[in-house]
C-alpha cells in the first residue's frame, strides 16, 4: 500500500451559469488527496490520512475518496469546518486563496495521526498543511514515524507562498523533511522559492547533499528531470492542449510512484539503486498521467487504461508519420 498524508479540501472552481453569471463549483481537492485519487485510478492500493470534517463538504471528500478506491480510515474526523480554496485561473494557471482558520485540517494535533499496520511500502507527504500549526507538526510527526518504520518517502512540499505565515519555521521544516526523505519532488517554481534564482542542476546537487537519494524537478512544458548523485534522467513533457494545471503535479507524483511500484522498486534500498530504465519508466508514466490531467478541467486524473490508450494512440500516429 501507498499512504498519502496531507490536506483534503474543497477547491472552489470558477464557472459560468447558464444565465451568464459568474459562480464557483465545489470540487474535492488538496495536493496529497489528488495524488491519492490518482494512485487509486492507476491501480495502486492507497490509504489517506488527514483531518476530515463531519460537515457536508467533508462528506463530499469522503465520498470522492471512497468511490475512487482510497482507504480513508486513517483520517481523523471532527465537527470543525472543511478548508476551502478559492481558485482563480490566470492564463490557465491556478492561483489560490485559502480559508482554513479553525478547520478540521488546521486543528489536527500531533499524535492524532497514526501509521497503518502493517506499515505501507511508501508514503507521500507534503502540501499546504505543513505551513500552519498545529497541523504542520502533526504531519511532520507522522512523517517521522513512517521514516522510523522504514517506509520509503516521497516528499513534495508543493509550496504556496501566500499560505506561508512563518517563513522561517516553514523553511526549517522543509529542510528537515527533505533531508530525511528518499525522493524529493519540486516544481521549478518551488525550487526557485527555496533556493533563489540560479542553475537548476547546481541547486539539485545542493539538495541531494542534504540526504535524499533523488530529486525530481518538474518544469511544466519543458518536462521533468530526476537528479541523483551519479546520474541525471530527463523525460520530455507530453504535447497536449492545456485546459488548466490544477492537479498536474499531484498526478505526476502518482504516476511516478505507480511506475516505481510496477517495477517493484518502492523499497528504500530499491530507490537507492534504481536503474536508468526504471527511472525513465516512472518519470514517463508520471508525465503521461499529468498530461491527461491538464487537458481536462480541474483535478481529474486518468485511469491506467486511459494512460495506456493515449500511449497506444501516440505509437500508432508515430508509425503513420514514419511509414506512410
């Protein structure tokens, strides 16, 4: 099983009514939750841990997860409200305003989240939940428990600067968690926020010196690169018509983890000794899954059958072009 831990919230997506009025439509979201949904659709056994409200929005999240095959038993339920994220699309790019004070997510306490038994093969941590207290401390405590239990960890901080109220504390937490992760994934924007402007490869080596075995840097239309101590592996982005980028990085994470799972390479020792072909396989599945997600409105990750169908269609088109 793969455990995803972090925020589950409601994205309020802009829409237009039949009368032409501007409105917002509630959609289940949150970076780790999107990854959990995507992993389940890609055929993986998935668990999810968060602070989940008993209100109607919490019921929507629970229904979405359960319907997708995500085990939500690791979530702590409370009467507090669900976190809302008001989404604005600027040239197809999602920008967020969060309403989180006093929420079921925000107020979860250290020690309330527990690791499943038996322990999962791998776990994903990250998201806006790490920027606030007490929930940031709660998720970091679960991270430490998973690490001590030998769980392979992929860490994606998924930084939203507008949500960071205590930058010093947040940066210290990110550094601690990167140092103790097996794989770190950053967008190019995350990397620049953390490290400042500069050469990506140089920044990558600085992060690897902290302790992780691998750093994956996604660069939108320029693809993704995995940096390791002794090699670098890159995969181009799939060419699609982009509707919006909501959930793109989350879906990449799911595809990448599913790709490693398909190659039986989720163990900590396995990650440390990955072959170039296995890394390429995992990066490619992540890139293909993310490409399908961005070609749809909202965070709507594909099934494994949809990814396979896209790949077969691309192979057929390539044959037609090369052998008319």
